[in-house]
C-alpha cells in the first residue's frame, strides 16, 4: 500500500507529471530538464529523486553523468 501512496504522491505535483511526460518522449539529463522547465538544478534534482524513489524513473550512469 505504501508503494501506491508514493506513486500517487509523485504524480500529485504538476512539475513531476511534466517531467514524466518529457521523459516518455526521450531520455533527458537534468541539465536539459533545467532548460526546458526553466528551473534550478536543485529543484529538478529534488523532483527526480521523488520520482526515482517511487520507482517511476531510473537513473542511467554515463561516465560522470547520471
């Protein structure tokens, strides 16, 4: 039940929903999301952390980039 609550919490924010819709189109890095959403890196990373914890997105490492 807690997993379902986390998923609904993650989708409950318009910014996180927008991020998911963007990521469905193609893989994007945080810097690209920052540009598209016109947000600071810390805010985008915060939203991504919540989406990752809910199991909605996963991070991919490419060298030093995640």
